[in-house]
């Protein structure tokens, strides 16, 4: 189940040693924080399978950071990321090593099932993009950003509204940032056909985000949102069994029709197999 990131979470061990999660109100309450810290427990040793990752992280942020972000306990993982964010605000003596350490963390934590840890990882990514070396120059982190965008796009279909909104917000920021690859990188990852084409929520989430991107950046080959690039995802949406997905695909089709004209959009219209979508697009 997805835990509301606005609610405080405590992990505690019952007498049998099982780990359980409780949700508490009272963010910022000192009594709550004391109880939370008491329940978290000491950092465990890093499993042998993760030893190399721990070394890469520890080389930049210290041994405890490696243990924290690789911990089984979400509070430790979140705390470790927050400490990294603070450290990266300073110029980095060995920028390449710092990028490698952050890449190691993001590869794991952008897929973290805990909302608080995932949101912290999003912040870490944005700090990485702004990171500078000791001479004050921006550090090249494009490869890390490109890989991270792919993972983030896969999380646009989150049922947790806050996670979905925060993911979309960061992706939009990246689309506006030429140093991070800009719109072509974000559009390319969003328009890549997912394996779960039959899962309407996955397609709907991508169509919603494509519509937002087009609203802000238009539809051109240069920004990765050309008619040719967008059409396959729209076609899947138009032929979906889900009404919301068909409706969003129809909205994008009408936008493409206005931007590119009837003749250029005609092949897309002819690809409609759904009777419901045909009725919705009759006026085109």
C-alpha cells in the first residue's frame, strides 16, 4: 500500500521482531520526533551484495551515508539523502566522484516504494543538476539525468496524488532546463511506449503529461513533440477501453489538428478503431 507522505511514519519492532509501520499526525512535534528516533534504531551493517555501492557513496559522503541510504529502514534512507543534499550545496573537490556517488543513490531511491524517500531523491536530483566544482563551473550530470528521467516517467502513473504531482513538477522543471537536456529528453522518455500498453492508468498518465508539455512548449521536431513522435501514444489512447484515456487522447488529437492541419493528422484519425473515439472525433 502507498503511505501518505504528509502523515508521519514510524517503524517499530514488535516482540516477535516483525517490523511494522504506523502513521501519526503531528509533523514537527518534539515528542513525536523523540519517539520516532527511539523507534528507528541503530544503523545496520551494509549487506555484502551492496558493499561496492556503499564504498562509492562513502568515498564522497562518509561511511555512515552509505549505510543510511542502503538501510532497510526508510527513516535512515531519507536522512542519508538529506545529508547528501546539504553536502552537495558546497563546491565539490572531486566532481566526477560526487556525480558517481549520487548516480548510485538515485538508481536505487528513485524506485523506492516509500514516499518520503522518493521525494527526497527528487530533491537530490535537482541539487545534482545545480552542482558546481571548486572552480565554480557547473558539473556535467546529463547521463545521470537521462537515466533518472526514464524512471520518473514510469512513476507518473502513481495513485498517490502528491507523488504524481511532484514527479510531474520536477519533469517540467527539467524540460525547461537546457543544461539537463530540456524538452527533447523529457518528451522522448514520456513518448517511449511502455510495456503495459493495456494498462489504461499508465497510458493516461503519459497522455496527461504530454498534453501539459505541448501546452507549454508546442509541437515541433526540435522539442521532441512532433506529430510523428506523439502519434503512436495518442493512437493507443484513442483505442483504449477506458473513457478517461480516450478523452485525453482526443484532446491531444484536436490540438494536433489545430497545429498541423487536417491532412497531416488524417493518418492518425484513420488509425482509430474505437467506436467511442470515432464519435468524439467526427467533427475533425
